[in-house]
C-alpha cells in the first residue's frame, strides 16, 4: 500500500488519490511546519523540501496521523453551498459596515432613520435619495411604498418617523463632498441589494441540498439546529462513517474540547484556538439556540455558570456536549431524545464534558 501525505483532507486531489487506492493522510499545515523546524533551523523553505517533509512524516509517524475518509458527493455539495452562503453573509456584513461608516461621515440622519441598513426598504430609499437634500424631499407615499414592498407593519407610523428623522437638522459637509459621498454610497447600496437577493437564493439552495441528505432528519432533531446551521455542521464535519472513531475525536476536530498543559505541579486547562472557524461558528450558534430549545441544555449551562464560569466558556462547554450527543445519534442512526441526552445522573458534573 502506497502512503501519501497531503496538507488537506478534501478537494479534487485528495479525492483522486483515495479513489486510486492510495492510503492518504491529511497533515495539518501547522503540524508540517513544526516537523520541518525539527530538522532545519535556517528557516529555508521550498516546495521540494515541503514534499520531503510530508514524506518523512508519513514514513515515520503515520500511526499518529489521520487517514483521509472520503465524504459522499451529497455532503460535498452541501459544504459548497453552505460555505458560499456563509461567505456571502460575511461579505454583506462588511459592506453594511462600510455603508454605515460613510453615512456617519456626511449623512448621520440616515442612521437615525433606518434601523437595519441591509433591509430591502432601507436600500431602496437610499438608492433613490443618497444625500441629505434628496432624502429630505422624500414624501410619505414614497417611504410607505418602500415599506409596503418590504412587507413592514405599521407602515404609516414608521413612514412618519423616517421622514421626520430625514428632515431633522444636522451638521453637513460641503456640497461637493456630499456629492462624492453620495456617489460612493449609491455604489455600495447597489452591491448590497444584489447581495441581499443572492443570500436568499443561496439559502434556498442550502435547504434543498441539505434536505436530500440521509442524515438530515437526525441533524434537524438536534436542539438549536435548523436547515441552515445543520447544513453547515454536516458540511464541515463530513459524512464519512470512519472519519471519527469516537465522540472525543469529533470534539477534538470541532475545537470545542479543551487542551491541557501540565508541567510538574502546574496544570492548565485551556480552550483550543486552532480550529475550523466555520464549524466553531455554527456550533456556537447551535449552543446559544439550544438554551431556549432544550431544557436539559439550559440546565447544563446554568450549572456551569453557577460555578463562576463566564458566558463564552460555558457556551463552549455546552457546544462540546452537544457535539458528543450529535456523534452518538449519527453513529447509532437515532434521532435526538431529550431524556436520553440529558439524564439527571450524567449531567450532575459539567466538568466531565
């Protein structure tokens, strides 16, 4: 059996190697860098030397490396659309912050008038009136029409509040500067309007792909996971049966389990800071949502907080416990059960997670 080391566990190269019958080991780039430092202190680096390093790691330390387990095409498809959807949401947030910064510089009344700068009615009105003068001339009927198209409630009341805020007195920039800012804002608004529509389109794709996966029912039964978060969790974990030999290995991959540093009488238990950012983001969101969706999760979190643990650390421990529950459900092919997941005797000691 030919063994191959590669610095990724997914993608066309890894899939082709596995399909060809090679035993492929995914090597974390950080692992490879640390291994390289053991044999060279000069700091020299080249593709040829990196390949030699990976070959040495596989030859001598393959028993400590994780073999690549190929995911199904459906899981790969879910990962692609879920990542694209999340990336577009991040980009929408960045553009919204840029819009907020620009409006603060020359049109602060808009920040008072509009609560959500990424909302469709806000973007429509800003595209029509990107400067204070044009915004002050907006009529109640124009504002109401935009609110109606966005399916807002209490349209007359909100329209009056928006018009009053847009017509309020505030400090102004010189006209030529206002015109320049207005042009920049119109461009940002145009980009945001496309992003908002594409986020909705991709959301439909995520739900469609995820709904066709065999594990969708089990994942959706977990507290705090809906179609979008569930798709992100499935896409990042993958669905290969032999990728995670135990709940602990899944927790380690997720980055929710703590690490221990011990030397002599000193012992520190710390959070992992090297992890899959997309996966940990989804698991954090699940843990927060589970506080309302699961009485057992809420009680577990409360017991941790009573011990003086902060909110973020308690949420991370809850996420770690939920990953273990998900692993058990996937391994046994059973849906989530509140009584089984949170038995009274097992949840008495949160530190065990």
